[in-house]
C-alpha cells in the first residue's frame, strides 16, 4: 500500500496595511478677525509658538489661506472644529477647513 500524499508548504500572506490618508487644515483669511486673536487660536489649538503662529497668520493674510497642519482625517477635522468653535465663542468669523492631501 503506497502513500501518494505530497506535502506542499502553505504560503502565508501578510495583510497589507495602508497608512491613513492625510488631511490638511487650512486657515482662511478674513478682514474682521484681529491678528492677535488668530495667533492666540493657533497657539491654543495647534500648540504653535508665538512666532510660528504669527508667521502662519501673516501667510494666510497675504495669500488668502495657509496650511496650518497635516494630520490624519479625524485629527485634522477635530482641530479645525475646535478652532472655529473658539472663534465663534469670541464672536469672530475665523474659518478653518480641511481637505485631503494630494
């Protein structure tokens, strides 16, 4: 009685995990929100230094908008919402938006 069983090694496939898509948080310029308040929001919400916050604010002022940070979608949306809510509480129309990074 011959045993014709052949053993073949099974190949293990590792699942490919993709990194989450990153999103940009954009600061949009407006003509009503004071510069000092914008810098304050950038320091409080995005943990920027005084100098970095001022540079970001001035870039948005001159160019119309500026990328504040790049992060995972949920973090970017949370930070943008937190900054807009802070501005609304103070009575300013300051606006932050998010969009996917290319």
